[in-house]
C-alpha cells in the first residue's frame, strides 16, 4: 500500500503547548449561591501546562487518576477549549474554536485514539463505514470502489482482514476493536496522534500487541504521538520523553531513560518506587502516601507539599516554577532547586507483563 504523502515541515517542534489551562465551572445554581452566600466553584483540571513535541517522537504524560492527563489530550485535539494558553501546531495557534475553523488543514493533521474500544465505535455502523467516514469527510478519495479498497488496506495494515469491513463492532474482541480505532484514526492520513490510554482496557498480552503495532506504524508512517497513560511500564517502552503530572501541573519532564535512571521530583520518585522490584534488590522504597487533594481547593504553594517528606515552609507558601536541570529536562520543585533532596537510586526498566 502506498504511504500517504507528508507535507513539508517547518523547523521547530511539531506541537508546542504554553501555559495550557482549563477550569470547569461546577458552581451550584445562582439562587443557591445567593442564599448560601457562596461564590462560583471551579475545578482546576489543567493549571498551566507547557511542553513541546518534536516530529517523530512519542511524548507521554503520566500520573495518578484525576491529574488532568486526559483533559490535556482533549484540549490538544479541540474537544475542549482552553481557559487560557496556546496550542501551537507547527506555527499555527489552534487554541480557540475560531482558529481551528480557520485552519482546517492543520486540524486534519491530528487524530485521537480513545481509551475505551467498546464505547468509541458506533455499534450501528459496519466497520467499513466507521473507517470510511474520515475519508469521505476529508474527501481524500471519491467513488465507492476506491474507498472500499482503501478501507481494506487500512484493515490489513492494523492486522485485520479486508472482509472484516462487513462486520459490526460487537463481533470483535477488545484488542480487535482497538485495531479498528487505530485504522479509523489513520484513515484521515494524520501526522499527529493523541492516544488517550489506548491499552488500559485490554488484557496484558493484547496490550503488547497493540503497542508493537503502534510503534511499527510510527516507524513506517513517520507519526508523532502524545501518549496518555498511568502505566509506567507502558510509558517506558513507548516513549521518547515523559512528563509527570500532578493535580493539573507538569512537575517534571525529561527523556525517558533519564527520568527512570535519575528521577528528581519527589512525586516522580514515589511513582517509580511503586513499580514492583522483580530483581529483589532490597533498595529503600518510599511508597506513595496520602490522598490527592481536591482540584476544587488545591493546597497553597506546591500542590504536592502535603504528601512530600521533604516539604518546608517555602513549599507551603510559594508555587515552584519549572527549572531546567543538568542532563536535560525540567523539574518544578523547591527541594531540587535548593539541593535538599538526597540522590535517588536508579530504577530497573519495568516490564509490561
């Protein structure tokens, strides 16, 4: 099958996100607020996130449930509108609905793979119609025969058969449905894929198959991924760079091997300490303690300070800003900036199985 032609790229990152913020208004009705004397309530789902993704690489966001990873994914593809901040895709700011409508050619270059393969496919449509929809919408091909041939080629590309186009989603397993979701995403000939926990609903053996498929497609088609996951083993094996999120903020990012070999932020260290020590090395481990604070009323200063064993008065009152660190990457932590943290031990590469 002929590979889709790629547009000539301008120099610089493919995607640059600056101070991305999204608040959700969860206020009670106006009369309730008047009688109770309360103001509006906002969930700070994403609170000033910045990162860059170069063409051809995989940037992963990892963190506990509720930290804002999936909200970032939906902001990038335009399913949510940011409260403030910029989403720069190859020099074009797509942060507002008006900007996306004015640049359909840029919006068409990104697609999304959703977490749940059982909910993301229309159960009333045949697989062929599901995959053909982006082709028809973007007018990539015309004519029933040409579209059917392209659909068959996409199904074969993801490890299914061309005859599967006549079947319905309920006739497939979870892993097969996720392959169909990938085929649908590729049908629009994107360059950038946002993958929102695409393997979390699958069995471990099927996870490995889907991850291998995605890495193979990335090599062959030159794709760029924003990968969302809470599974550190998956993140280690698919990522070029990793960003660690906590309560809507990016607390650390670095190249994958650097982050696992030398985690700096206390939260990153605690996440990595939660990985089972299969080698039984006996190294000291600090388990993740406490509960994630409510995004309705986050702590002052560093939002991680109630759970951090190295927090001091500055951490409780002053919000840390990301600082570049030797060896690449950045970390937002007063204890790292002041040199108060002991050197953290390297963590063995985690296994998916």
